[in-house]
C-alpha cells in the first residue's frame, strides 16, 4: 500500500525508510487551520526495533517500511492535515511517538503556515483581553 499525497515522509517530518502505514482519512480539528479539516492518519514505529521485512541492502531504496512484523519500538497514531501539512498526534500514543522521534509532542506546525497560525492566535488573545477589560467594574475618574 502506498502513501497518500500528504504524508510525513514527503514533507520531511521523517526520513525515508521509517516504518509507517497509512490507516485512513479522518475529519479532525486542525490547530493551525483553526477549523475541522481532512487529515491523513498514520501508524508509526520509532525507536529500537527488530523485525521481518525488507533485506537491509534494499531498505535505502524504499520510501517506507511496513509496521507489520516489527517488534519493539514505540507505536503511535499521528495525523497530517491535508490543507496545511501540519503534523498532530491522534491520541496519547501519538504524543509519545512524536516525543520519541525528537519532535514536539503537541504537534508540529507547517513552516509554510506558521505566520497564519501566529496571527490567528494573536487575534484570539486580543479578543479575550478586550472581553476581560469590558467586564471590569472600575470607574473612570475625571
């Protein structure tokens, strides 16, 4: 089974040859986009692992390995947004896998959309600040 167009290897979140399988397409909230988007879901194995599969002399030429037949390592589910290519954990096992891979466990924001994400977060913080200021009971002195 091949990987979809939006995948962590092509976007260079992970190197070629990492054991990864596409498990399906889900509709989840994307922190970067700020809306519900279509995301590709993957099962990933990182760390020390032993298993059956492709011979060692063929591995450098493959884009990915299957997660089947692998013993050891840390397994987890991750998602990649099809709109912005940001990488997010699907559950707690996904956070563990991203942390073990040396990435931020909370998720990785795409470098091409980081400015939009920061702008949206700044606007959200400004609206909460103005709401708190409007609820103040302090009187203005003349």
